[in-house]
């Protein structure tokens, strides 16, 4: 039986979420929610039922994807969980410690599931772990064509790699993340940190000519590099589709690499620690 799903937000990425979920055999997209009339009209033009707010959600919605501006994530996710709805919220999970605590409290009080859309966990380049020995140094480069500020560079772009570092290194959520150096240069932010026994360098910037991402690592004997921005092969599903498969698995009590609320909170808290040093 398909999970009855609502998509909150029909902007640039919300539209992609809606189309991927629509094509996924595990989900039935019953409604797109957006307060903007033009967004609702665009969703209707693609065949979706629409609502202006979650107060107008149809009955029987079991899960929701929150694909709205980050400052709205906490209020929407908490309201959904209080309605008995499981939630997948886009990264960053939140933008403040207060919102993080509010969301985690709602998980405990409602007993609902809350997951964070750290989509890079489903990157086609990372289907298999790229190393056998834990690297001594890990370097991320990420850039976007979109404009932004130093704060958004960290919370919107670098947060991908803050989560990836913990996920790939298999670092527990309570492992200390030590920020050694933070430098803002032009449209970019460069960070040097240490987690576990690995030095992690993160480079991210907005306003680039092209959107790209890559990862390099050293195991003290060799240097390796991996592009993270290549499209999937013809016989591979895209990362967002695989993320929805993982969401379905978690809703059914199965294991998957999907980031839970705690992992999403850890990534944001590390991002906020960097922002505090800008």
C-alpha cells in the first residue's frame, strides 16, 4: 500500500520533490501545499491537488516532505508531527539552536518520525564507501551558481559536507567537532576542522560560474579525488529517488542511510559553530 504524501513547497526544488515522489511506487502524492498562489497554480498545471496551508490538508495524509525556506522548517515540521504525520525536512533541518530543540522535543512528545534530506548520502558516486582505511585528511569543495551570503554558504552548501564527513567516517553524533580555522574570502568560506582522528577541510562558495562538488582524501600513502557532481548513469536512479526509497524503508521500520533528526541537528549545530566564527 502506498504512503499518502503531502509536499510542502512548490518552488524550484519542491517541484522536483513532487515529481520524483509522484513517480515513486511507494508514495501517493495527495496534495501540494504552498501559500503562494502562483506556486499553487503551477502545481495544479502539473496535475497536483493543492492547498494554501497545512490546515487545509486532506484527510489520511501519512507523511510529508517539507521543501520550504529553512526558517519555516521548525514550525511546519512540528505542526505536522502534532497531526500524526511523519516528516522528511530538507536540509538544513533548521537555522537556530532554538528551532533544533523545538523539533527534537516534538519528536519525543509525538512519537512521530523526523528525517533530514541530506541528499548527498545518496550520491551515485558514494553508493559504495570510497575507501578501505579511514583517511587522515578529508577535503571537500562545493560551489553553487546561486547568490548568497557567508552564512548561507555554510548553512546551505557546506552543511552537505558536514553531514557527509560524519556519515562517511562513521563518526558518532557525540564525537567532538573541533573548528580549527574559519576564513571568509569573497563569496566563499574555508574551514579547517578535526573530527575523530581526521582533519576535515571544507571549501564552499556561492556565485560561481558553474555548480560543482568534489571530495579528496589521504590515507598517508596516497591522495585520491572523487567528483560528486556527475549525473547518474543511464541504469542508475537519481539521488532524490533513492532518498525517497530510503524514506519509505524507514517508515516501514527498515534500515536505510537516511539522516534522522539527530543527524540533521548535528550537521546544523556544526554549521552554526562555524557561522559563529565568521
